[in-house]
């Protein structure tokens, strides 16, 4: 279908129609555009991106050392071979995404600098109306679309999560959150405290260790890490044999997925054994007698939270050299010179970096309405972790935490294209997830099972998220190995989706 524009009005100045409107030009949005252009070439579409370029997470985060904590053979797209080391820096990921855009002529579909404010569905017209502001000009613009594909992620890009600790106003030094890293930040010769022990801290600490006088990682509780060399022997061997890149990518991808499945199953079936194996990997990289249990022995089971891969064990090298140290304690208060812990330890610093996670937001802080009624997503039930009861013609891409995010983005993209074809073949314009009669008494549960997966950024915001049900159609699965078989065969006519 061709793009059409109506006569301009005062506010907004114009309305432009597309079959599909994609929100976000990050890893999910670019992947969605590729799938849509390949599998549904007759559909017109646009990508609206609030920033001035593509990249999403890899555009937002600019702190030193920013890199993936997933291998790029699985974090990369299934359709685009990865040709470098498994763990990649942000600039290499952006270059990879740029190649996808250029090779598939996706740039013509992206409109940067568009901040979406409202999305309103009309059942009378079977259309979404999306209102946005162009950041550079302040101009109000409007789009209509038959289908809305939300690929904006799950956290607020404008700011990260920083707890409100006592005494922060008394601190005389600089406080920085990695998500809003200043361009002029200089750590040279300074004493630095990094609060937090997740993948961000594990990335940032080794990146600044050589320049600072000393960096202290202050953590409330430890995190599991998986150290290893940033190489893949199988990939290197296949490349030496001049195996085509496409074959190498798929073979290595499948081998990594098999290894990840085995590790996940080990963590489920034998959590104590998995814990000891992970801690042993850390012990090998630290001085004899180092208290590994205290500083790297989490309170939770392996895979209740994400296990971050540490390439070449670089954070442990900083600890061994004396340039970095771990403090496992809680914050009593900030002081003028640093932090006082609850055990009474005084930590002094010129700079405090709060690597304390994301500030989760649901559907990009956009004000949604259906037929004039505001949508509170906490009152909805999710269909397979991507659609919501009471909200027609919309999908949200929410990837995996245990496996690479993009694995699910690819699966969801194939599902959406199959759904669009299904609707066209049936001659219908609307699809609405609806609880069936047999689901009426189903117990409603939180979006994610906290006993199964419980990172802080999710648990503190779970009340904002849609509900899930006991039956698999109404759940957001974190199991790629199940979904890769189930989603392509999901029955689109089992009554969970109502068409009109």
C-alpha cells in the first residue's frame, strides 16, 4: 500500500497513514523492519524513533567500556552473520546494525527525533492514531496505522534508576549514573566508588581501572559472573576452513544455544553444583585466600537473575592488581567525602558512580487509549508476553533475560508477520486478545514469576506490568528452547485471539 497524506491542519500539521507503525529503531525495531519488509513486502510501514539515530540501548549508553554481556552470535540477528569476537563493544554493535539498515534499505522508513505522546485506537475505524512531536522543530505530527508494533524496549532512556539515599546532598563530589554519562567525565587519578555489581559495573570497572587511583565496587549483594576468553574456537576453526559466513553463524549459534540450554538446565536441576562451578571459575582468577563466597556468592540460585559473561576475566584482573576492590555492605548514608556503610566503614571518593539499574517504563510512557478510554496495562492480561487483553492490533517486543534479547525479537517478528498474513487471508481488520470462557476462573499472576526470575528493576516495578495467567497462552515465557518450537506453531484460531 502507498503512503498517503491528508491536507495539513493547525495542530497537528499533517496525518500520514501506514499499514504498520514500528516504535523504536533499536535492536528490536530494526529487526522488525527487516522481517516486515521480507515477509510482508506489500505492507507500508514507518519506524518512529525519539533519538537522533538508530541503536536504542547502544545509542543511549556511552559509559567507558560499554559492551554486550551476551554473545553476538545469539544477540545478533538470525539473518545477519556476526563476524567478530563473541562479546562486542557498542560501536561494533552499532556498525553491525548500520549494515543491516544499509543492506536492506531500511533507512528510508525511519523518522528520527519523533517523540510519541499518545496512541489512540478507534474500533469504528480500526485504526491507531499516533501523535508525536518532532524534537528539532517542536512541530506536532500525527500518524494513523492499522497495526502498532512496539519495539521501544522496557526502560526509560532519559534516566536510570538511582535510589534516594540519605545524605546525597551532603556529598561534595560528583555523582554519575552510567546511563547519562557526561561527555567530559574524567576519572584520571581519582578515587571512585561504583555502586552496584551487575553487568554495567563489571563492564565499567575494568574500563576505568587503569586511569583511576583506585575504584571500589560497593554492592549490597553479589552477582554471578561467568569469566572466559572473548573468543569462540568453533567460529575461528570454521573461518580458517573458509566456511561461508552464513553457515558459520548458524552452526556457532546453535552450538552456543545448546551450551546455554545445558547450563540453564544444570542451574535448575543441580543449583548447588552450578553455583560451585561458577564460583570456582572466579576463584581461579583471584589471589589465594580471597573471600570469593562473600563478594561473589549470591543469595539467590543461579539464573534467578542474569549471569553476565566477563570476557577475559577483566574485572578480576583489576582486583588482583589492587586497582579495584570489592565491598559487600549496605549504605548507611552519603557523607561529604563519600559513603558510610552500615557496618561502619568509611569509603572516600572523588566520584560516585551509581550503576544501580534501569528505570522500567511500560510501553514507552505513551498515553494509550482504546475508544476514548485510557489503558492501564496493569489491568490487562498478556497474550504470550506480547499482546494484551482489551488492546487491539498491537504487539510489544519483550525479549529474553536468560538468553539473548534478540532471540525473542526474531521469534516475535515471525509471529507478527504470520498474524498479519492470517488476518489478510481471513479478510479481517482487527485482532483482540480475549480471555476465553475456559479462562474465566484462571488465577492471574505477576508478569514474571519472582521465584524464577527476580532482578531488582523488574521486582520494584512489577505492579505496573500486565498480568499473566496459569495457562501458557497467557504467559511471558523466559524459555527460548520451548518458544522456538511453540510460537511458530501457535494456533491463531484457538479462541485467544478474536477477529473482526
